[in-house]
């Protein structure tokens, strides 16, 4: 079932939950996950209902109903010997500018040693303009900082439309767990080059972020869920699905059903 709204405002930015479930009282990660699945959302009227056929016809997948998960990789194994603190500041500055000039709504951002993960929405249906602006300015700044003349990013970036709320949750967890999976930290909240510590008040807020109602409602429960390693098969299915224009999981060999469906969480 397709969500009849812009998740940019409703799923993360505003408290629109009809029935709130206290995750702190769940007692186990499995119950935390079930509580997330059971949440019901109400949406503003007047928003166009996007059908699969209507959205798929958009050549560049320019839409305002659903968020995107976006990733891009550096052509090197690292950001050209530019100190990570400097790279982080460049990205923060240019995300802020893209928000101000193009209306990009930022849900989360995680910078790794040679790539980044961005969870964002576009109320103006202008994801191509947003990413062109952000990546061009960032590339120029990184080239200057590294005293180089070559390009920064390896080819085009991946962007995946998250047309179901659980797809959004899976991207939310996958992105924030990236540093943990890479062995850079033990807990998601300990990684400095992520917007999560900003949301938790642990680091200075350098990026204009949409309100995170998940954390605001139950910080302890959500952190427990984020810090729980997902099933490897589900994780791999999510990783593959995020590289497609629309989130689409690989199928199970025995049943032909998606490994990671609209009701599943990693």
C-alpha cells in the first residue's frame, strides 16, 4: 500500500502518530521492532496519492511524496588526504546551503572515509538539482582543500525512493549503523561524522535537520534498536535494494517472495 503523503513532513518531521507505543517498556529488541511495525500514521489531506504507475513514469524519478536514501563514493579510498574534520565541515556547509537554496529536507547524513549516506526529501520534487548543487560545490571545495585537479566522486550517485514507511526505517538504521559495521565505533551514537550525535545533543548541530520524532519519543528504545545488528540476509537484501531506483528486495529462492518486504525491518 502506497503512502498518501509526503514523508518528508509526516514520517519524521512531525508528530503524527495516532497511537504512541513506549519502546522503553518493550523489554526486548524483537518487541521494539514489533512496536515500530505497529505504529499508525495519519496524514494531511490534499496530498496527491501516488500510484506505482504514476510515479514510475517520471523519467528522473522527480517526486515529492517519498524520501530518498542517497549514497556516493569517492574515486579514491579516502577523501584525498584531506582531514576528516575538514571534509565533514565542507559537507555540512554545502548541505546547509542546499537546504537554503533548493529546499532539501535532511533527515540524516553519515560520512564515511570514502563515501556518504544521505536520507533526504524534496518538497519541490527537485532531487536532481539538489544533488547537482550539493555534490558540485562539495567536489570543488574538496579539490581545493586537497590541492588537486581531478574529480572527487566516482560516477553518479545512487538514489532510491523509499515508498513505504518501513523502507524509510530500514534506510534510517542501515545508514546510522554503517560506522559500526565498518568497525569505526561500537555504538551508533559514538560516531562523530554523523547527524545522530547532533540529534542527541552530543555534538554541535551543523546541519538543519528535520525533527526526528522516533528519537524524540523514545531515545533509549530507538538507540537499542539501532545498536542491534540485523540479520545478515536481511542486511544484504537492504543493501541491494537501496541501489535500485525504487526500493525492491531480492526474492527468496524457495518461495519467490521478497526477502525484505514492506512489513519487514532489519
